[in-house]
């Protein structure tokens, strides 16, 4: 009598895993080609998931996906090292039914990720190398320090307004809060009646410490720009009017590889300087800039566009034409798009930008 084999064999089959990543636990859904195997919670450890898959589905091909978020890409790197073909996806790109929007739980999220992965509806975001991630962290930390410094400036000035302390005319337009302004804050403003001196001095000390931090991290960024992997592209991108050292390295660490964009339209879409569109039938409505995009690149590009519109003759002419039919704040987005096209050109063609001449 032939004995029944109890050995599991999934050779050639694909197993799909949807992961809803959280700090203390993962919600995991496992699907085969035709069935829903299981939805469960587990500790946030890639090794435990890999062990479960090997135990229950030996010799199968493992495919997983999770949404980009606070956890970064360490989970992706670990899953890949354990033999699981993982992709990281934009949460906005996961197909969601109306019922799932009304009844949202971790289990529902993991199931829809697994379902979409099996039906090949998901697209992986760009996964940078670990060295690029490290460089990107430095640039983003500098951006964070700049924002903190701006908030501290506003808190200092608002405390002065709150207690009725008038800022002298010589410092009224001092946006950077110079050393002389700080001396006035310490010696005169802090001794004004009604203001709490200890609290005010603490705020000034915090501002100066943050300012020193910005100086230190800016030096580190400047040193990073001299590294061989960025040196040539920094020179190319800085040949474009309006693009400085900080803006240039911000773009390079976020882009990593310009060839991953098939066209300048794709590149502009990644930055987020394309208009939103709501069309139906004969109506074709174009709206404001899409909310999707890389926020740091978008902010840097808009800031650089104001400079480029003043120093590049061609962009100056274009900006003036835009301003005849729209406000300047809207016109500058058109200049930003042109500037993005120039960035795409110099990086793909590996050639310096030459300013045009208006005839």
C-alpha cells in the first residue's frame, strides 16, 4: 500500500505577503495564488516572518510589500537579505475600495496590500543605496535645523511684541538676527520691565546654540559636496542660474540617479510641479500644483526660481510674460518648471548650462 507523503512542497509557487508596518507590531496577510492563507499580527522582526514562510511554504517564491513611512527602508533591506522579494510602495498608490476607506484597520490595510501585490497593481518607489540614504539624512537634518531656527526667531520677536518691547529701526529688518541684534536683546530688551529675563535669556541661548548647530552642519554639507561621487554633478547643476551649493546637493541626494526618469515630465512630476487635473467629458480643468512630490526639492526649486528669474535673461522675459496674466506667486511656478527642465538637461547630458540671450 502506497504511503501518503506528508512533506510540503511549494516549489515554483508564489506567496504574496502584505505588511502593515507599525512600531510595536506588524499586521501580516499571506496569500497564495488562489487562496487567503492567514492574517495575523507579529513582532516587528523580518526574521520571524521569514521563518514562518519557510516553515509553511518551503521552496516557494516569497513576495512582500509595505507602505513607505516612519520605519524607513531598514525593513526592506532585511527582507531582501532573507530571500524575500520586497517592494516599498507609496500609500496613496494602493487601490482602496469605499468600504475599506470607511472601515480602516491594520488587518484591512495588510489584506489590500497583499491583494494588490498579487494582482500586480503596485509599483515600487525608488530604493536608494544606503550611502545615499546616509547623505540624505545629513541634508534633511540641515533643513530641519533651518526650520527650527526660523521658529526660534519668530518666538523671540513675538515675545517682544507680547510685552510691548519695540524693536529699534536699525534691527527691524534684520531677518538673520545679527550679533549686534543679539547683544541688544541681552542687554536692553531682557531688562525691560514686565518681561521675564530668565525665560527670555533661555530663548536667546537656545537660538544661539541652534545657530551654531547650523554652522557646523553646513560645514559638513560643504565637505560632502567635495566628495568624488558628487563633485562633477555639483559643478554641472551650479552652472544653472539660481542653483547654489545647498540647493544643488539637496537635488542630488534626492535624485540619486537622474536616468531613472524617462523624461523631464517624469522628473517634474517627481518634484511635484505639475498641475492637478480634473477632466470629464468636454471639460478639461487644470488646478493648482499637485500635492504629491518631494517637498524639500519643491521648496528649494521655488526659492531658486526667484533668483533665476532675475539673473537669467530668458527666464526674466518668461516671468514678465507670465505676470501679465497671473500673480507673481503663480508665475514663479512656471519658472520653476523651466528650471527643472534645465536641471534634467545638464544632468542627463552631462554638460554645463549656458545662459540664453534675448534678442
